[in-house]
């Protein structure tokens, strides 16, 4: 345990965030003209990515009278400089401004690009957005949002879905999918439990179809030199723990829900579970409450000591020989510049975004001298990506845009 530590409109708005020296004095102005500002490149040998269910549910929802949402957010701000890309789940906007505060504080810490889930439409049955948010130190050049068809039980008020961001890291791209799937509430009836699992199984198919259709629109060369990651709170317990009755919800498959999900993901190509890759097992990310230093306040009584592994990072390496890609009119760019043709194998490897598997960690975010022991009821998970080399040589007069791009 020591290792714990639907396309958008073509018309896009570019937002420039001006950050003054005074606290909380941040202004966002709609300005379609990018302003190039000289700024040194980040002194990073890798890109640090975090996925975190922050448990910032909208009011008046709480576990034990209070979830200390504002206090926990203030504590987490100190960790913002430690990461280059953060994928949040349960960062809801309904009846509060916490998501906007996190965005502002992220900008102060250098994570100046963000994409956020939209509030549900006026005609929606949901009263809350999906709670998804991506902050990035690198430019988000494209994004999209997909809403799952159905949410049930306690999740029916949340418009759960998938938040996609194409992030430019030097001269390569990270294709990042952040999601939060249907929860299962084990204090409910067996029929309700079965229903939540069946809905989640359907959502996984929607997720895979969404990722597949996105990949079809991306030039093959960008994918081969970049990285495809699907991260978030999947609510699929690797251990299936003592609630083996979850298997009754999908009896026709005769395998665990985790194995079913992994099997479905393999339709896209090679699917690598980064936690499994690092440890050859799964550490707990939720309901690990058997030690006094772990959460005793935020987790509901029915969920204490469940000891579940619900949060994942999946790397997808598409197999372009699969029939699904051949039949999908895949965009392939076979035109190489003279400089690209002269690259040797070693240079090509250095020019890619690679997952550094050994850097995967479960981030507990424990605190002391607070009425709560953790910054969320979940642990976060993180990994580092190799920083691709820059084919363009930069001098002191070189500049690049630090405008925030927020596409609504």
C-alpha cells in the first residue's frame, strides 16, 4: 500500500483570461483575436495527468450534514501546480460556483486551458450537469461532449456523459476522454442493483462508440504519434468484492463486469489498464476506510469499507487492421515532409507521446488537522506521459499563445 501516494459547431469562441495579482480578480473577456505572448516553455521532463472524483455534489446533497466541499476545494488548490492535466468527476455547477473557482485557481497555477460540461437544457429531466471538467497546462484544440442516453436511481438527476479533449503537447496530441458511469447503490433492492448495472453496461457501449467515431475523424499519423486515454470513475469494481450478486444483472455474459468491459474495449484495439499494468493487481480507490487516517466522514455508512477499485485509466492503441477501421473510411495521411522522412527510429520514438507505465500512482490526498481525513471519498489516480520533442527550434524571440480556449 506504500505505492499509494456529437461534434461542436464550427464557430468557436476563444477566451482570454487575464489574471491580476489581486486574489480572486480574474476577468474573462470574449476576444476572437489571439494574442501571442512570449513565455518560456514549461520546465518539464514529462506530462503529469490526474483523474479525480472530487465529490463536490450540488447542494443540498450531503452525507453527514456537510461534505466540507468549500474547505476541501481550498485544500486541493495547493496541489494544482503538481499536475499538468486534471480530469475531474463530480465537479458540479448546480446552485454553486465551485467549478468556476477551480477553473480560476487552475489558471493561476498555469492550467490555463479548460473544457467543462454544459448545464442540462431547460427541457431536460436532469437538474445537474455531468460534473466533468478538464484543466490543462497545454492548449485544448478541440473538444466535445456526449450525454449518456439513460441514468437511473440516484444518478437520474445528473446528466452523466463523456467529456473529450484533444490536447496539443508540443507537436503531438493527447486524445483524452473523461467519463463518469452509472453508480450502483448496494443499500437498494436487488432489482434496482440489477437495473443500475444494466444501464452501466449500455453506457459502456455508448462510450466505446463515441471513442470509435472520434478516432475515425483523426488522421492516423496523429494517433500513432500521440496517445489515446480513457479515464474517470467507471463504477465498475475490479474486485467485485462481497457483492457477487452484481453478476446476476448480466448473466448471459458469464464473466465479471470488469472483464466484460475490458472485452468490449478490445474492439477498439489493444486496451491497457494502467493500474493493472503497474501492479498486476488493483488497489482500492473507494471505500477504503479501515484505518483512522482514511475517510470516516464523507463516505456513506452503507459504503464504508466496501474496498472497491472504481477509478481507471485506459490506454487505447488502435489496431488499424481491424475491420471496424477499414470500413469506417479512416482518414490516413501518407504525406510526409522531407524532415519526417529523414527521422530514424530512435528519433521517431522520442517524438511520440508515450505512457510511462511505472509512474502510475494512487493519490490518496490525505490531510491532517481537519474534520475530514481525505479531500474526497475517492482516491485520485495519476500517471506521467513522455514529453515529445519539438521539431521546430525555438529562440528567445519565439512565442506561442497562452490564451484560454473555452468552447461552449
